[in-house]
C-alpha cells in the first residue's frame, strides 16, 4: 500500500474505504497488459470523462471483503456517493449531491495505477475484454439506464435519436431489451449503421420530417431516447411521441428547446433527463455486453494521441468510441 500511496501524484488513483466511509483507505488497482480507457462523444469544453478504466485489483484497503486481488474491475463516472441521503437510500445514488465523479472531482483514470472506492467499482465479467468493457462503463450504462427510464415495455417502440457514440450502443441495448427500434439521424451512413445494429426503421431527418414519419409509420413511439448533441433534435423528439409516451434526454448540448404545454398536457407526455446509472444498472449493462449482445464500435489508440483525440472530438470526427491504451 505504501507503494501505491507514494505513487499518488504520478498515477491515477481510486479511493476506497469501508462501507460508505469517506476515509481514504485505498484499494489499489492496476490494469493488466492491455490498459484501455475509453473516450467518446464528450463535451470537450467541460472535461474528459475518464469513466472507463478497466484494471485488475492489486491491493485492498482495510475492511474490503467483497473484492480480492486479481478481480477485474472498472471505474465509472460515479466514483462515490454519501450513502445516507434520500437519494442514496432510495437507490438513486446517481443523484446524490455529495457524489464524487471520476476524473472530475477526483483524479480520474489516465494512468497505470489508480485508487478507487471499492463499493463503486464495476465488476467486469470474465467473458468481456477490457477493451470492450471500457465503453460500457459510460456509454453503455448511460444508454441502458436511459432506455429503462422510457418505461417502454418489450414489444413497444422506442426511437433512438442520433446514431453517434451513445446512439449506436443504445440501438443494441434497445434491441436486446426486446423493443422495436427506430432511429433518427442524418446521412445514409448513419442510417445504414442503425439498420445493421437492429433498427427496423431509420429516418433521415434531413430528407423528411422525423416526427411525421414516426407518427405515420408506427403511431408515435412509446419511448424516445435523445442522445443527440444538437438542440433541434430535442424539439423533434417530442413530436415523435405516442400519447402517454416518455422522452428521455441523455445528450448534453448546451441550450434550451421549446416544449408545447398543450401537447404535454393533452397527450400526457413525460419528459425527463437521465444521468449514467446506478451500480445495479452498471452490472446489468455489463451483463448484456458479456453475452455479446452489445458491442461498441471502438478505435484503439495510444495514450500519447490524447490531444489529437480531443481535437477530433471538438470537430465531431470520432465515430463510436476511442479506447486509449496506457501500456
Ligand atoms: Zn447520497
């Protein structure tokens, strides 16, 4: 442990203590031969989400009994939560006001060693490679949770708005969860990808009004997941809802969009946001990936290319997710 502590300023760390303890009794974690971290469609002006390191445990802090050395684990955005507020009590630790976030309020994942809160580490199934697990720790759990939040049931229709880094994963989850899937984006390349991943309907928002198309084709969607980075997509999404439908926002462009009060009231629409997922959501999301039902499109690059990746993110030139190898 001393070695790990002394490395604090050089390596990435995760913190761990006893259950809900704020004391930093660390679990020391080291990645194996491949040391991937994923970068996706982020807001580069805010931060680089590190939510995705997938190492193995090399040392445990005092009081940690549910992990052992060699366990495959991953660091998610939710680094820790207080454990005693109304949100933590009710299974909504993602809303804890005292939460810490990996790479944002605590040191993130871009190094060979890290300290983490053992209670908040994702357990990586053996069948899932580290590279494939990386995107699931952020894009995967976020889209999976967002789909759950649509309250759609198997056999009902969900629309995935935008087939980017989040959307291409969302289509796979939606298909695996038993929904009928429609996708909206612009350009044949994106629409072909959507169909390939399981979308039964793919709408080019530049060629036709997506709201009208979805209403004409299926009578509106029970659930809509907006992964887009353009505010116009959020406005369009509301028009695609079926009566009593739910629109879930997980894309994060700055700005606002107008909502018709009449439409929301008379059609009993629900509009809600969703942010990452709980530890239980993460476990389920990893399970789908381990079964081969969800796999992000991944480009692997060395850590040295991180500035170039940032530039590409700003320019919208990252397709799928980038996984950085530390080794
Ligand atoms: Zn809390």
